[in-house]
């Protein structure tokens, strides 16, 4: 039997540089934007997160996207 994945929700996570640890590595905090349309293309999601990132006082590190899907068996 085939398993179908139906998109349910999506969120974007923007990692923002917030400091430096004792060993010199960068410390990041996360800003999460929820309730993103799962049909939004990766390119548009990246562009949107980048624009939100420009509103932060600290530099932006990685931009992550999490997708939740409902798995069902047909």
C-alpha cells in the first residue's frame, strides 16, 4: 500500500548571532515564524526570511524551514 504525505503546516527559523562563547565560536538564538503556507516555494520563503532578518539588530546566520505533513496509507 502507498503512503501519501499531505502538507499540514510550515515554519521558518532564522538564526541570529547573539554573542561569542569562551572558545570563540558564535552563539546563535532562533527567531521562529509560524503559520507559513506550506505551498510557499523555498525561494519565496528564503526571500521572506531574509527580509525579516534585516529587521534584526544582529547578523543573520542560517535560515531553516520545517514542514509538517500528515502521513496516510491508501
